[in-house]
């Protein structure tokens, strides 16, 4: 199962718009992706409520894990989303 640690770039962290864009991107990958906070809590990355519940802030490091065909590409795509300040777009 591929995994990668990523630092969240959005200035407000994964709240509201950035969380929505991230979870939509995760759902669009077609694979199961898990997002784990620095505190060790894990949620389905495609769940906006799950992502919001983690309370991930700017500059926090999170872990992405994916399974299924295309897992490596999904991790790469989602890492780029997290590494972008989605509040400026």
C-alpha cells in the first residue's frame, strides 16, 4: 500500500473550501485513500466530514495511504493538492 507524508500548505489548513476540494479530488481518484493526522487519527479522504473532523491546520504533516489500481497516481495527485495553498486559488 503506497503512502506519503505531506505538509498542508493552505493558510487555514484543511477547513471549508480546501477540505472540500481535497475530498472531491480524493473521491475522483477511484481508489480508497486514507488521510491520517499527526495525532494518528485516520479517515476516508473522500469524506468531507471526516477530513474536517481531523482539524488539520496550516503546516501540519499528514499521511496519505491508498490501495487499489492507480494508488501511486492517486497519492501523487492528492499530495500536490495538499502542497498547494487552496485559499489563494
